[in-house]
C-alpha cells in the first residue's frame, strides 16, 4: 500500500491534508516532525507533505527538520509554513516584511507546471500568512503569485520539491483537490488502493477472537463515532459490551430518551443510562468562564464514569470512539489551543483496565459515517449535526441555571423545527440557538418587558475548520423570531449571528 507522510509542524488544518489524500484512496498518516527520524521515513513513503504551522522559520525556536530529508528522493510538497521551511532549507530567504498581510480568499495567478497541471491560470486560493519567500532558492522556479505575494508557489522538478504559500487542503481553495491529486498521482505516482469498505467486517472478526469472554465498557454519547463503535462491538461481543450513556442535563430537548431508546429497544444493546443532571448543574453553579465550564464538565464526566465502572465489578477493557482527528489533537501540542475540547478521548485510562480499544482511531468522520451506514445506524444519527461534548453549557453565555437551560432547549427546538420544515437542515451543517447574558428592554401589549436575548447561529461548512454563516431567507428568520418571542416567556429579542469562522468560532464559547 502506498503511503503519504504528512509531516506535522503544528498547523490548524493538518488533519484536513491527510483527509484529502485519503479521499483519493491513498493512505496518509500525520506524524509530528519531532517524532520521526530520517531512517523511519526512508523507503516507507511515496511522498511527504510539510504542513503549515504558526511559527516563523527565522525564529530560533521554530520547528525545523533535518536537511537530509531533501535528498531522500521522495517528492515533497510544502504548504504555508511547510513551504517557507522548504525554501529556507533549500537556501532561499524568508522575510516577515510583507507588503500586506494576506488572509482569506485571494486571487491566485499560476502558470502551467507540474503541480498546477490542469488548473486555470486565475483561480481563488485561501491564504493565511505573515511571512513570505523573499528570495527564491537556487534551482526552483516560481509557479504562482498573488497581488501581494510575488512568490506564492515554487517548484524544483529535478529534485521533486514543491511549495505553495496558500492552503490547497481547505475547500475555499478552488482547485486545491486538483493540486493535491497532481502531487499524489503525477508526482508521487501513488496507486489509489486504500479503501475502508471492508473495515467493519474485518474489525468484527478481529474483535470476536480477541475479546472472547472479555467484558468491555464503552462511553456512548449518541454521536456518530461512539454509536457506530457500539454497533460494531455489539456484533463482535454482544452482551459483554456495556454501553454507558451519561445524561449530564446539557443535551438537547428529547435527546436523552431518543438515544437511550434507540440503543436499548431497536438495537437491544446492553446500555446503562446514568442520570447525572443534578450533579453537573450543581458543579456548574455560578461558573461563567467558558474554559472553566469545559474543564468542570470533562472532570465530572470522568468521575461519573469511574463510579459506574466500579459498580460493575471486573471489566477488562475500555473502548473509546476516538477517531483520527482526536488523536492528532491530543498527540500534538504545537498548534495553538483555541478551545479545550471535551469528548470521550478524556476517559480514565488508569482505573484498572487491561487495555483500551479504539477501533476507529485511524478513521476520519466521513469514513466512520460509511461504517455507521453499513451497520444500519439510522441516517438521523449518521448525519446528525455535531454536538459539542460540553453540550448546551457552551451555548449559555454566563452562568447556567435550570431556567436558562429550559429557555435554550425550547428555542433550539423551535429553530430545529423551522429548519426541518423549510429544508434548511439539508443546507446548514450546524445550527442552534445561543442564550445571551444580556437583558434588554422590550414591549409586549402595553407593558415594558426586560427579557433575555436569543441568538441564532447557523453555519455551512465541510470540515468545521472554516465555516460560513448560512444565508437564511428573511421570511424564515421572521418566523423563527416570532415563534421564539411568542412561545418562550422571558425572551423579548432574537438576533442573528452573521460571522464566519474565522474570525468567530462555530460555538460561542
Ligand atoms: P468551534 O466552536 O471550535 O467548533 O468552531 C468546531 C466544531 O467542534 C464542535 N465542538 C466540540 N466537539 N467537544 C466536541 O466533541 C467539544 O468540546 C467541542 N467544542 C466544539 C462544535 O460544535 C463544532 O461542530
């Protein structure tokens, strides 16, 4: 099997790079630059991609790699920081005195070349950089530029070294996939033979043997990852799989019962639902700081889980719905922390298990979805919009109370209903309401009101790394606003969030 190494220098979009390569049926793995030696790279990969990263190559503390990598005769594609590093290693000059900082969608002018083969001379790319290549290294030719960046791409065909200042892996770059495909197939000569189709079948067989007569506990959240995993392991070990579903009270309206009934009644899984609503609420009382909320929820989740585990007696293994992006996040502390994500990745590993089982750990979300479908997971779960581990807690700005939770759940239900009625649920990737911690003055009947404000958030995205706000038609916005203010006591104002990511994030906290 041909493999591509994505050499990680700490960029925000690194997992996307691997995902794009895999979508071309070529296996890609991401390894941090300081965890792999030249010896380990040699003869193992058909191509290498240097990723982006937040540093400046001229800084003495910035991540670098052994120059000998350029002489392995393995094609290299450098992206953003990776491009600057490649140029630097090839004795070019990098400067931070850019005429203008380039950020976001930018017009790219490219020339026909090996890497840009089949790409129109003018196209749109996604830029995000301060530094730029000032002096092109010897042996390289310039293959693209923008209005503010004279050297937006370079290539050295003889040494098979290529670099692009922009990000071909994000969907905003119009011909990004074409460029990656040119690199993978025309330059690295990879064979597209990596498929996940029989992953579920072979995993079930594997775990049937390996886990015979063993007891396994799994934290089930109702998201696609842990749900697909529950069905997979259920097929392998049946009732020896114990699924634990913690209801922390921060789930959407109706969600707790839906998930529990589905797995208990439809799939007949061995499932325990823990009612931890009061516990979480009391721990969160008076907490307003978003990071603190996230940490409390993560910690409390572990406590609850530990207690359930102890009450069950001897359990051999812990299984987690960890997927590839989770591993990359936890294994790499170089990219800047935007939000500390809580999910099942944070479960206790030191509570007497013989081991951890993470069958999905090399898969991306879209690959897990395919497996879910194969295992007859309802489409509603397979394609459900993502829901953050800390749940509604990060959608209530300020402290969390039962009253606010009720307002948020009710307004979110109205939004979801109207999205469904108007088919907007097919267009938007994620949509929800947020309860703000400001009161404002309104008028109802002839009286003054002083009520809560609800914000509508809806984004469209492929990868959740970048997102654009959904253009909801005015009439639908009006219906949503009218319904929320009419049907929910204490809400007298509805606003619509029209920021993309970046600069905002999808969730408000
Ligand atoms: P942001 O807000 O960072 O969110 O733009 C990107 C995507 O991640 C989801 N999200 C989380 N998912 N645990 C999760 O499993 C978390 O702590 C968490 N926080 C945000 C968010 O809903 C969006 O889909």
